[in-house]
């Protein structure tokens, strides 16, 4: 699985109120599914939105899906937080 530091999880938790265990459960779910599948991605985006209490617009959802499907996601997520 991913090798993130505790400081990464602490930063994410401070910004989203989503704990490390929830993040790791979601990561396991992502690993078990096809991330190039639009339906799977939409489900995951909505789940993350619900976890964080954020509404994701259709336009933003489409942009996220396009970025994932076209491999436009930054490789160093720790620097994004």
C-alpha cells in the first residue's frame, strides 16, 4: 500500500476531519477497484464528499475523473496537502 508519514495523515485530518483509519479503508477500496472506471470514480468522489461534508459539483467531478483517467494526478500527494 501507500507509504505516507503520520504527518501526512495529521495534515489531512486537520483539513478534512477524516481520520487515518478512514483514509486507509478508502485506500484499500480504491486498490480493489478499477480507477479508470468512471462509475467507480464517481462513487468514490461522492463518498469522499460525504465524509468531508463537501459538495462536489458535476463540473468538478468531471475534471477530477478526467485527471485520474488521463494520469494527470501528481505523484507526490504529500506536497499537495
